[in-house]
C-alpha cells in the first residue's frame, strides 16, 4: 500500500489569504487526486493532479481558486486561494497505486483540516 | 456522470450483531468498488474493495458483495465491536481512478 503524508495537518487562516497544502507519497504512483470534505459531508473530487501538465478540474472547481502542482510522481500541492469561511473543510490527497495496473487501489492521506475565519 | 447512493445514513447495532450497508451506482462502466472507514479527525481508510469480475470478497469479519446486473454492492460486518463505530463510505470508479462517493453511513456499535 502507499503511505501518504500531508502538511499542514490543520490550519486556521484569515479570509482573503491563501494556503498551500503539500502531499507526499512514499512511492511513485500513476494518479494523484485532491478531494474536499465539508463538515459532516461526503468526499467531493476537486481535481486530478497531472504530472508535468495542468490539473484536470471537476465541475464547480477552477484553477484560479484551487491551483495544483505535481512536479513529479510522488509530490503534489493544492493551494486554496483568496479564502472565505465557505472554504473551511478537510482537504484530502489521494493516490491510485501501486503499479498503474488493473489491481491498483485508491488510498487517502490523513487530510488537512482548514478553518477560515 | 456516476451517481452513488448509500443507505442507511445512520445505523445503530448491539455489540456482536451484524451490520449491513448498501450502495447503488449508475454507471455500468464502473468496475472498482472500495469501502472506506473514517474515524473522527482522520482520513478515510480502505477496509475492503471488490472488482467487477468478482461477486463476493471476505476478509475476516468484513465482506462485500457485488451485483453487477442490479448495480448494487453491500458491506457486511459480522460480530461487530465498539471499535467498528465510525463513518463508512462506499465509492465507485473505473480502474481505481477518480471516484464518486456515497454520502456515508454513521455506524454506532453499542456495548
């Protein structure tokens, strides 16, 4: 299985500021994703982080608000820009692994708990 | 796109009883169906998964069944213990790619 770490684990931010969340995987993986989980809710996919190219965003999410980078096969960042209290959520990094084959599964990191005041 | 419905939203059982959570999906192309357990303050933890070429899979007290024709799959937990109390999510995807999740089931196991 893939071991995923996220930094920071939690943060409290002021509205109008931005926060960058880091995701590190212990092995090379084919796909990395970013999800949002609002309080008491299910998980919603924000985007697929593509190595070396622009991320693929889901409906309702845009690059200006959630810029994503993926410089290599083990690392990605998600930035939450110009934050408002509605952005208060848990942000989760997820990967598909380990081999890129038909037996792959999907794993989640521990999440970053963001509170915007 | 894919739509996943999960029932019930809350489930309370006595320790030692069985718990069953059911999910339906809409996209017949989906072929990977994981179940996650999420404890308070933690990320979702994969507990069991099933692929569309298999009808049932078991791992100790946990089992998952899949009915491709009816597009539904279920999680079965036997001999429940208080530490099984958590929120459980089902999901569906193609080849473990981007996933669509159910709304979650809060399971409470009463000692």
